[in-house]
C-alpha cells in the first residue's frame, strides 16, 4: 500500500521524484513544471504529473530560502549546489522565468486537475489546498 498525505512530500510518487531529482539533472525541474503548463486547456492534468510539478516547485521555493517544513534533508545539499532559478529552452536558449511558470502550474493544478479532484473526494482536501496555496506564496517571495 502506498503512502499518501496532504503535504507535498507525503506520497510515494513525490518521494520517488525527489530521489530522481537529487540523482539527476536540474532540467527535470523545468520539464516537470512545463509539462503541466504546456498541456492544452482542454487536456486532463493527471495526478502524477501534478505531484511532480509540485515537488519541482518545492525545490525552487527551498532554493529561494523558503522550504516547506517537511522538505527532505537529503535534498537540501543538492538545492545548494544547483542554481534553480536559471533555465533556458529552445534552440536559441531563451531564458525561462521559472517563477512565473511555477505560479501558472500551481494555478492550473488548483483550477482543474486529477490531483485536485482526488483531494476533494477526501477529508483532507482543504488542508491540501492550503498547502498548495502556501507553496505558491513561498515560491514568489
């Protein structure tokens, strides 16, 4: 049986993606956020993609000095070693505003996503929503 809680790092999927990030390249952060932002408005945002985007945004908030209380300790050193605010995309290396993309991703997740629907079915839905709104605030500080 999997782990599931209303905080970002309380699910098996989020912890798996955290481990993938710490062992991998920072581009995974940009890719996870873009996957949520770039999907068409009519397309369905699946829960695992939303979870990954929220984890990625937690890493950015931690890099800015605003980590969640449950931010994994083993990820802290990785965050310190990587510049998580500078990303480029495309063949011309256009700079990406990762903070704006993060806010858009959170807004999309809160507006219409499988993850939101799943949380609305349970008793901790409001707590989950408060946590995601808190993340949005922490990433823009």
